[in-house]
């Protein structure tokens, strides 16, 4: 089963992502901020991480940097969730190693498709 970790500090947005990914038959885990996300990532070893940018404690860019510098985490695919008008955020995320980005609000269908595509690449 494909494992997905959703890291988002917004309860509402996280629940929507988790609901839709579970419905698409992924094994879904969740974390409430960047530090929680990194800790859970090390245990779960997800195929794909869905990562919010703006979060307390450690933001999405901080998480990406940590992942890039950790051989255990550097191969995990990342979908970054950016705010509307955050084109610089998307650029920055891709430079730091994110594989895709989705601009909020995104459709559940796009999220599921993005996870499927990266999971296929990951397991190829
Ligand atoms: Mg946020």
C-alpha cells in the first residue's frame, strides 16, 4: 500500500486532504507541523509527503531542507501546498527538491492524481 504523510497545521485542510487520500485507498498518516512531520517521517517512511508551507515550529521550507540533508529522507517525494499568489514559494520549493506543488485551494482530484503520479515514479 502506498504510504502518504500529510503535514499541515490547519486542522480543516489536513482533514480534507486525509479524507480524500484515504478514500483513494492510500495509507494516510498526518502531522500538525514541521517538527511533528519530520519525526513521523522517520518512523513511517512514507512514499509521498504532502507538505504545507506556512506552519509553526518548522515551516515547509525548513522541512524540505532537513529532508534533503538526510539520506534516509532525501528520496521521499514531496508535494508542496502553496498559497495563492505564492509563485516565489513554488519556485523556492522546487529548488529545495519538491517534486510538485499545488496552489490552495486545490481540488481533491488533483491531489489524488499528484500522489498517484509520484508514487508510481517512486516505486519505478
Ligand atoms: Mg499552514
